[in-house]
C-alpha cells in the first residue's frame, strides 16, 4: 500500500509528518529519515485492527459500498 505523506520542517527543529488519508496519523523526527521511519510505524499502528473493533452485535450486517 502506498500513502502520500507530508513532511514539513518543525518550528522547534526536526520534522513533522502527516498522512492526509489517515486523520490524526502524525509523527515527528529529528531528521528526515527518522521522521519517515516514525511515520511508517505510526501508519502500521493506525491500520492495525483493534480486537474490540472486531466485536459486533448479532444484528450487525456487513456491506461493501463503491465510491
């Protein structure tokens, strides 16, 4: 999976990285490489299924919607 990330210099030094497609997915690093490595980890954690999210009521139905 490829995601676009935005790398910006931080006012305090280092870099801040955000992922527009994943609201709230943000990370930082002292160098560009560190910031990009950190955002990779943040993306993996963001996309990792949470066990609680897999519990549905008996009435739940799953649908796929094309957009």
